[in-house]
């Protein structure tokens, strides 16, 4: 699985954008899916690969945001901080997502999310 090079990704849609978090779904030219989320440690925006089945599990409140990252089909993620992308290994790095311990329902509170 590839890493999400931010400048090569096309925005599919913003899944959540509120005072808690901004979470977006992207795809690359090959149709692979990537999530972008706020990362507390290291600080920045993290881009990580996902699969349709993992994304669906997240959208159905079956897994939390951090579970989505932990089950990433790639060993590497990109974190962009101050417009500088850095590649991180999921096995060798401690990565802390903002609001990572929440499901999509908890992130959206009362705002319904459309699952397409």
C-alpha cells in the first residue's frame, strides 16, 4: 500500500469539520483511499491509507478513529507540519491523534453524517 503524498491526493469529502476535529477523506489517482486527521503527537496533519471496509466500520461506529489508524494497510504515514511532509513508520513511532479515542458518532455529536 502506498503512503498518502498530500500533493497527489484528491479530496473526496470532509467527513467531520467542527470545533473538535477536521477529518477528510481523499483518494489518489489509483483509487486508493486516505484519511487526513489532526495529529497531536507529532503535531500536524496526518495522512494515512485506509480501505473501504475499514472506512465503513468507522462510519458505522464500530471502530474509533485511532483504530482506523492502527489498522492502516501501510506501514508508513505522512505527517505535514508547517508545510513540511515527513514520513513516519507506524511500528517505530508514537502517534497520537486528536480525538482519536472517539467514534464518528462521538465526533459529530448531534450532527448526522451522510454515509454514501
